[in-house]
């Protein structure tokens, strides 16, 4: 027979559990290196006026990251309709009357990422090169990053019964850190619609393109300052809202996620810990009844 559990044991165990959870590192401001200059981060510039929708970039992403194609009804073409745990980037078509444009979707690698600030266990991190990466070993599956991301990028492996994780574009951080090259998608683009480099250089490139052909573009570089700046930036001939790139102001998104995470997540975790403790005690009810006077 197992050792009886006393009231003292219960209070000690519950206190320890809550203490551990409250000691979980609080959400941190995403800029781990305060002195980092966002213009030195690696980023990408997508010029929607040059993109021909060939999907060379999306194929390159699949090949490098070994993600599974999402086939069409005839099972002939890789034809994902949205980002998913298996599709980290895709080209979508915007069309209205005579106006149309392609638009590439992927993680924006925000300068001050809400997903990083919101994650209660720092599974998402902003690296010194600007890439926002994800550590599945740390992830507890709360999916709070999916809620905080203003671009709805992180996706969950809903079809995985065991240990599902979150997935998203990594900016090909493995290629960057191992000196293999730039992001696979940008390196494969045959038209120059997608280029990569230091964020500051990309901004100068984008400004030059607008200056050279002012009638061609909306006079705005999406991501230069939007939502605190992003690593992936856009040029377009049609209003950015039409491409699903909303005007969200220039303040970084993390403030809201930090405030919410610092209250909500510990509350949920502590509640869960107490619930688990209750379940555990219920399962040892025999010993409980012997020692807990009611
Ligand atoms: S786009 Fe979303 S997932 Fe990507 S860095 Fe920004 S907040 Fe994080
Ligand atoms: S940067 Fe890498 S992971 Fe991200 S969309 Fe491009 S190829 Fe895919």
C-alpha cells in the first residue's frame, strides 16, 4: 500500500508546484540584444510588381525544409491555399476587376516580435541575425504565439496525435548560421522580386526602386516602420490592405501580448497545477481519506 498523503504533504506539494510555475521566466522583451541595430538584421524585400507567381520560391522552401506538399484535388500539383504547419510560405493572387497582384506569405520576422514576447517559455526567440526561430523542445503547446502574432503566421500540427508542435518560416536560419547562403526562397527567385540582405540595404534598395519609377508603386515600404518594423518588407502597385497587409500603425505589437501573457499564462498554469494536484489526490483517495480530517 502506498504511503498516506497528509494535509501537510499536500500543501507542500501544491506550494512547490505553484512556486515553480511562478518562477517560469516572465515574458521578455523580444529584443534580446538591446543595442542590436534592426538595419543590420537579415531580411527580405518582396516586390509584388515583379513577381510572376512561378512558385519557384515556395518549391525552394519545400525542398530545403523538407515539408510535405499539399496536393490539389487531382493530386497533381502542390497547391496549398493557406499557410500551414507544412506550408511555411506561399504565393497568393489578389484580383479585383482589372487589378491584380501576387503576394508572398511567410513569417515577417518582426523587429520586435509579439510571438517572442508572448511565449511563456521562450520557445520562440529573436536571433542576433534577426531570424525569429522556434525551439520545439521548449514548447509546451499552449499556442499563445498563434494568438499574439499580428500576421497569423504560426501554425499548429493539428494532424499530429503525438507531441504536435508549432511551425513557421525560420528565415532559413540554418543556412544563414552555417554560411550556406541566404534564404532558399530568395536565392531561387528568378525575377529579382524576392531579394535578401541586410535590412538597411533592402530599405535603400526599395527607396531607390520607388524613386526610379514613382508611378509604379504605392509610395510606402510595408514593414519599414509598420508595427515596429519587420524583417520581410514589401513593395506593391496596389494598396497593401488589398494584399492582406493591414495598416496596424507603427507601434510594436508585443506590449499587448506581454501584458496579457504576464497575467493570463501564469493564471492558467497555476490553475492547471492545482487541477492536476486535485486529480492526483483523487486518484489516491484511499490514503487521503485516512489522513485528511473532514
Ligand atoms: S510575423 Fe508573427 S510569427 Fe513572425 S515574427 Fe512576427 S509575430 Fe512572430
Ligand atoms: S526564408 Fe526559408 S523557411 Fe522562410 S519562406 Fe523562405 S525558404 Fe521558407
